[in-house]
């Protein structure tokens, strides 16, 4: 067996621990602090945290997300070692870590954090310029931002139209502004015209998940036509799919 795979798996484990730590710490404290237990807020010893031990005070086991991201990132890191994408293994791991963090934070807290977006913009600008040149990268960013911004305003208009027809409580935006920013970041990673493929995949993924949610609601007879879904995870997933499937040659 290629000993490199063992290294790739090890790097995957380190990346997953880092992503889990950032996802535990950033949205809650807005800064990097010691990892703490979600239930009793007792801080973890670094090695207890890395070795996946339960909380020493309340014995709360680690969350399902910790385990899922560990398994997922380890498998993907082994895969991109065996089938390296255009950007290569190491840059691929940086992209994987960043997009994984965006997906987890948005799914758990339904926010897109500005420091995370800024970090993503810097990583995207560097990788995009290397892959597609500075000009195409900036055009991609502008296109991603502008197209999602248009959809954002269409979404607001659509929700207002619906709320005029029938009264509803909190008017939710169909697309959040964080999604617009995230779409601009996706444009940096993918450049022009790659961003168009990225947006199409995002909309298809978002649409498919909406249909699944709708079917579940119909089965449970709790129908809500305008429950907004967060788009940032799909934007991140679309970027990941396109970058990881881009093969050299
Ligand atoms: Zn605890």
C-alpha cells in the first residue's frame, strides 16, 4: 500500500480536528478560545479534545457532527491523495477545511461569519489568481456577487408578494445577504466562467433539497410554502464539487 495514504489519512484527522475546533469556538465566542463542553462549558484539555474524550465534568459525549466531520474529511483526504485534483493535495485540503467550516457553521447557526468570509476571500483570491489569473478571478467574484444579489432582491420581492396575499408573521428573506457574500467568495475560487457552473449547481442542489423538505412537510401535513433554506452550504458544496472534480489535463 502507498504509505502516502496513511499520511493523507493523518492529515485528514488533523484537518477535521481543526475544523471541529473552529466550528465549536468561532460562532459562540467570536474569537479563538479554549474548546469548551457544549453542555456545562467546562474547558477541555487539548489532548482530551484531540483524542475525542467525553467531557470530564458532565461526561457528555462528543457531538455527532464531530464524528461525521472526522469520518468525512478522512475519507475525502484519502480520495484526493489517490485522485489529486487540479490544485493538488495540499491546496485541496485547505479548500476542504475552509468550505467544511462554512457548511458546519451555517447549518448549526444559520449565519455566515464575516471573519470566515474574509479568510475565504483571501484564500479564494490566491487560489483563483493562480488557477485563472487575477482578472478572471475578479470577474468571477463580481459575477457571483451580482447574480446572487439579483436573486436576493427577487427573493425579497417574492416573499413580500406572498405576504400580501396571506398574512404571515416574520417575513423571512428567501436568500440571506450572507449567501450573497459567500457567492462572491465562490466567484474568487472558480473565476469566470466557472462561477456560472457553480451557481447552476448551487441552485440545483438547493432546489433538490427544497423538494425533499416539501415532500417531508406534505407527508407530515405541516405545509409551509416559504420556509427559507440557507444557501451558503450549497454554495460551499458546489465550489467543493467543481474544484475537486477539476482534473489535470
Ligand atoms: Zn460538560
